[in-house]
């Protein structure tokens, strides 16, 4: 009995000592390390979540300035909420503006040996340019993505409606038609739209008419919207769904031929513009600046001919080429 009492006392003392020294255990440090790792993971995987947690409450006044972004985000199928996207826009523009305001003067003053006042002025201008360029980029990106999705959907519509007509002719129900489109092996833009319809029907319990109406309101393609509205009207009126889809397939195929003809004309104009702006123009400027540097010409806006030549070679031509690539990608059809 005495041994048992001694063991119990030792256990009680051990428990008291453990509770006493618990605050000095390294658990808080491990928790802080875990939080730091979680923040880094959010910064790389979900930067909009981190931005919303940092500046989300402070961007309430800026939301009216981005009132058109909400509908553009829905059309572009970006899985980001409106407030989180605005928070990411504000935080990124501030960070890039501050970085440009610090880096540009340092480069101009230490590397290019410009005067301190000119370097500071260029730094302020670079910071303002970085802020404006970042904000405009975030504002335009959903529009660009929605337009890209629209072109993909309209390029796939002739074949998609034909496939739907075949299924409708076989007596397949509308729900199964969209389920079949959502599970095709080839990755298509229309598969994501069909998957949303199937999700609304199977997961949220909506009927096929309501699911199609929601998709038609959100899609960026006018042709797909008209096709879905006609699909709904045909179901309501009890018409021949297979005949309607066959007619739509032929109509979209004609429109696709017309769009390809227009694209060939646009591509010819872009090629001529590229040669004139980024081949002939820079060549003339290089010759002119080289001659000015050899003859000891004066500075233009505080910039020497050698510096202007370097800016044209390493900044102007690459940036112009990137802009032309973006324009070409924006107007080209997505096969």
C-alpha cells in the first residue's frame, strides 16, 4: 500500500511539474513556423486569399471603381471572388509601384551615372507607370480571358451542336446530352459550360431549364447564348430538338467560314504593320542614333544617343514584339 501511495504522489508531482513548465515548451515556436509556412503557401498558390486577408477590409471604398469587374469575372470563369480580386489588384499595384520607385533611380544613378534629381524624377515616373500599368492589366485581364473563352466556344459550336443533334436524334434526354458533353475525352471549352449545367442539376437540384438559363446569362459568347435560349424554347414548345440543333450546326459552320476569311485579311494587315513598325522603324532609328553618337550629337530629353540606342535595343523592340504577340493571340481563332 505504501508503494502504491508513493507511486501516486510521484505521478501527481510529475503532472504538476508538466503543467508548470508547459508555457516554456517550444510549441508556440512550432505554431509560428507553421503559420509562416501557411502564409508562403497561400502567397504562391492562392495570392488572392492572402491579399484579401491583408487589405480586404481597406479596399471597400475602391470597390465602386471596379464595378464592371464583377460581371467580367463571371464571364471569364475565374474562380475568384470580386472583393478578393480587387484586393489582389490594389496590393500588387502598391508593391510594384514601390519597387519601381526604388529600383529605377538606383539603376539610373549608379549604373547609368545620371544626375540624382533626374534619377529621382524617373523613379517617380516609373512608380506611377508601374501602378497604372498593373491596375490596367488586372482590369483588362478578365476581359481578355472572357474574349479568349468566347472565341474558343464559338470555334467549337459547329461541332458541338452537331454532336448534340446526333444525341437528340437517338432520343437522349437534354440532361444526358450535357452530361455526355461534359465527359468528352478531348479538352473543350464547352465541356466546362456543360459541367456547370450538370452540377446545377445533379448537385443543386435545379431543373434543366433553370440550369440552362443560368449558363446562358453567364457565358461570354453571344452565339452560345442564342443557341441555349433556342434550346430552352424548343423544350418549352415541344418542338423537334434534333432538327433545331442540326440547323444551328449548319448556321455556325457558315459563320466559322466567314470568320476564317476575316482572320486571313487581319493577319495580312498585322504582318505588314509588324514589318513597318518593328523591322523598318527600329532599323532607321538605330542608324540615326549611331550617326548622332559618332558625330557627337546632343542629348534628347536628358538622354544621350548611346542610352537611347540601348533603350531601343533592349526594351523597345522586345516590348513591341510582345505587344504584337498579344494582339495576334487576341484576334486568332482557337482551333
